[in-house]
């Protein structure tokens, strides 16, 4: 009897272990995190980097500012939001809030993309959101990483507004920025499928669909590397320049594609690093803290 009980318990234990593994199938491939990474990103501060922006819009180049805010935070894998009280079920993510602000004639553009890339698991971003506001109206896009990519698109344009889509899991351009900061050696290389950035898709009113892209990585002569995404069909090329050594700061980006409506021409959007600081910025909300904006050139 004891022998039978032992066998039953052993089988039950194996079943439980098997079920546990099957539930974490996407988390098997672990990302290697160095002590330098932990010391830099888990010290209670964010990294704030400002860029001098030249943005292509309506067939002309506009001057403005871009900011990248990188910070780690606990994230719910079920609700796909930042958690207030972290548990063992939650994961750590590197969050990027990427903002662009520029003027077109009389009215301003304000754009922001947020991406949430798991730190310890080598998988796609858990969530990406983009909002664009200008005097004509607003646009909001949200992608959630579940069994498939679930996408919601809300727009004041009739041809775009109120869409719910599902997409297969392929590479996402909007997760590349954070991947560079964590594991540039893991950057996808070669011919592959990728969903272009939500900034680009919405400004050019393109469909939410994956595109063929040629991805390459090349070391420069000034201690930086250049990661290039070449979308042949879209006639679009994105170049991201970053430091070769940790923490792999992004120092410049260039994005070229046909811009305008009646007579499109190839224009190049650029962002050149102004300054980068470390700060718990969520605590710096007093009048006395406004000097930090001047320090960043904003």
C-alpha cells in the first residue's frame, strides 16, 4: 500500500512540475543580466536623455525636442500594467517613454510611445502604447502581448478609427530601443519580419501589418555602433547609433522615408543627443526642480 501511495505521489508531483513548465513556456529562455546592469538600473533612478529633434512632417522638416526616459519597474503579466504591490507572479521590465514635440505652422504635435520589455525573460515587449495629439484630434494605439499580439487602434480619422486586430508574434520596432540598452548582442540581424514603429505607421497612415526588413549592425570608428533597419518596400530606413560599452546610451537616430502628400520626397528625421542625466524624476515636481529642464536643454 505504501509502495502504491509513493508511486501515486511521484506521478502527481511530476504532473504538477510538467504543468508548471508548460505555463512558463515563453519564459524558458532567460536573459543574462550583469552586475553592472543591476547596479545601474535598479538604484531607484531613471535615465533621462534629451535630443535635438528635426522631424519630417507635411513635406518639410520641423525643429523640436525628443526625450527618452528609461526606468525599471514591476509589471503585471496578467493585467499588463505597472503593479502597486509586486508579487512573485509579476516581472521586472525596462520601460521606455519616448516623446517627441514639434510645431507644424500654427499648431503643435505631441507624441509619446511607451514600451515595456521584460528584463529577465528573452521575449517580446509585453505592451506598447502610442498617443499622438495635435489640433486636428487624437490617435491612440495599444498592443498587448498575449497568446497573440492584440491591437487596438482609436483615431479621429474615419478610415482608421476603432479597430481591433490580432497579429502573429514577430519582431517589433518599438521594442528595439530597449533591447539595445539591455542586450545589443541579441538584436535581430538579417532578413526578417518586423512591425514598424507606431509613430511612423500613424503619421503615414499605414496599415498595422508586418513588413519585410533587412537588419544590420555595424561598429563605427567613434566607439559607437549603428543598428540599421531597411524596409525596402516602404522605402524607409532607420538608423540607431549607440555607445559600444555599457550602458549602451543612444546618441543619435536617423529615419528616412517619403514624406508629404501631393509631392512626396525623401526626408530624414534626426535626433542628436543633447544631454543625459540620472534622476528619480517623479519626485522632481516642484518649481525648484525646473532647473533640471535647462540642464537637459529643454
